C-alpha cells in the first residue's frame, strides 16, 4: 500500500516580517506539509535590506524560493505567480495559502483529501476568520508571545464590515483552475460541511500603510485592477479605523469576535461556516453618487 503524498503548499509572499514567515512555515509543517513552493514579490517601496532579510530567512527555514520579483503589485500579479507555482508543483493536490493565512482543518490533511476524492470532489473550501487583539489595536507581535496570544479574538471582519468574499479554496487538485484571490474555482463547489477555518492574521502593525498605499496606487492606475473590490474593501477598513480612534471595534455584535486558537476549530464552526459560505453574495454595485444600482438577477 502506497503512502499518500502530502499536498504541495503554494503561496505568493509579500514583504511580511520574517517572524511571520517562520511561524507560518512551522504551522504548515505541523499539518504535514513537506513541499513549499513560494514566490516572493516586492513592490518598489520595499527597502532592499528588507527583501534580502526575508529571502535569507526563507533559506534558513529550508525553503528555497521558486521565484523572486519586484515591481507594481497589479491585481493580476498574484494570480500569475500562483499559477506558475502550481505548474511547478506538478500533478496532485495543492494547498494554497497567503502568508497571513493559517488554516485549521476538521480532520488531518490526508483524511480531507481522501474524503474529497471519495466524493469525486477536486476542491476543499475554507472560510476566513479575522484575528485581532483584545482591544482591536493593530499591534506589533513578538515570536515569544506568539500569534494566538497577541491576536486572541476571531471574527467576521472581512465578511461583515469590508463586504469582502470570506470564502477560500484551501486545497485544489492540480487539474482545477483557480480564480483571483483563491476565492473560487469555476465549475467546482466545495462541500459546505467540511470547511477549514482560515485564521487571517492580516490586522497587524503596519497594515494601515499598506492599505493606504493600495488605495492610492489602484486609484491612480499605477497598479492595474480588474474590479474596484480590493480598493473598496481597503477604504472601508480605513474609514472604520478612523471612526474608532485607530482600532477595530471588537464590541460590534455583527462581527462576532470571540476567543479562538489555532489548535482546534472554533465551537460550532461547521454550522457557522456553512451558513456564511452558502449565503454570501457580493455587495450590490454602486453608481457614481454612491447609491446602490439594481442588477439583473442571475
């Protein structure tokens, strides 16, 4: 009997702190990942010393980057690099995760893949759970303290406040084509009762500068966008932070922040995630005055 091969991890990594890359790599190794296919992309504003430090940290972790590039972060940049990595990873299952996404599964990866194959499914889905500090500050974190202790609360910031798509394709067979942002795989629907929890550690110190730059570069056309969705989500977060004196409002009942950890799925996750994943719809488009426009039913 042959031993099942663990999925290859595919990720496009931006200018994150080396400590996050180390924690992220360790997390996926604990899940059984052995093959890492990473591409590093650095926008022009990132200092050369930071670039070298992060690439060196990757080598120290035993992960040799497949590609290193610099320049504008167009909306299609991530997709092109991701697809190059998937081609390099070859035939089989691919685990796809951004460098601030830490996935927790309801079963071991080998069991998840086996169940999907038995059901003739070629994708496995997940749902974002945004991780924040106890008081909503966008904090700096230290490896000695860890991500779980620094950002102990999990809630639905992306879905409820930013109006972003919280759905993720976390595992996909190499034969499946992925949409931008890893949110969908056209022609394939993940089973709603086996969704992974994608702990989203985006809301750290420094993220506001990144969001402001993103809005400016996309609005000016220096970074190409296909839809205004990414820019709109960033703008919503910046407005929320400004209204709440530099913090995320963790007391807002819509966001349902509560204490969670990476060690296991949140209580009631299967039901909660399935409900959100099956009912989520993109926000209605707006006209130039900002009012909602009616759109044809699908």
